């Protein structure tokens, strides 16, 4: 069974990304968080103005989910 990764950066409005690899999920979520911060003029120069800075400052949580892991149970 093959899974996927869900990464979350806990900014004011969490940035969430889903990808086939952990690294890709982290990068996508951090990029989204950085875009959000820049659009709202909330990024701090030298601190949260790069993807790496966002990851270091806010942190990223990642979980792996397996495909076909859910089952339907009646009654």
C-alpha cells in the first residue's frame, strides 16, 4: 500500500499541503505559509521571509496516511 503525507504549518490560518513525499509536503506547506505572510505584510526580514525561515520559526507537523486505510462499517 502506498501512502501520502500531510504537512501543516501553524500560522494564524494553518497552511496545509498533501504530497507523495514528506519533503514535498513540507515544502508546499511552507511555501503556502510564506505566500500568506507576504500577502499580509506579516513576514519578518531575516526571520520568516524565506521558506527555511518559516519552517524554523513556525515548525511543521507531518503525518503519513496510507491509501485504503479507511473501511466502511454498517450499523
